[in-house]
C-alpha cells in the first residue's frame, strides 16, 4: 500500500469507527470539510505514525498544518521519503 492509499484508508477507518460520514475525498477537499472532527484527525495522525513510522507535523520543524487533503497526503509522502537521521 502506498502512502496515499494508507492515508485514505485511515480516514475511512476512523470515520467508520466513529460513525462519521466522510465527504467524497479529493486532493482539493478542505480538511475541515472531510467529516472528521479534531479527535478523528488526532487518531488518523497517530495511526499513520504507527503505519508509516513518521509524524511529519513534529519532525523536521514542521510549522504549517495543511489545509487540504492533498496537502495532508503530500506531507506524509515527503516525510516518508526523507532519509532517516
């Protein structure tokens, strides 16, 4: 499973686990409009850290949280490709 698929799968699983309906997921969808609440996002980030071994929002001095799903996915794709320090 690639990074994009992993992110989407986690959004879908968290939504199912919490009885939430997701909007149609696309790169330009604002994260606030996905259907997940702040707890859902926290769970997604935690699960992705476990699955991918990175948290791009605490690693490498990351300063800005992305506003769209595409931006969120890009953060993980970039972090996964960084060499381990």
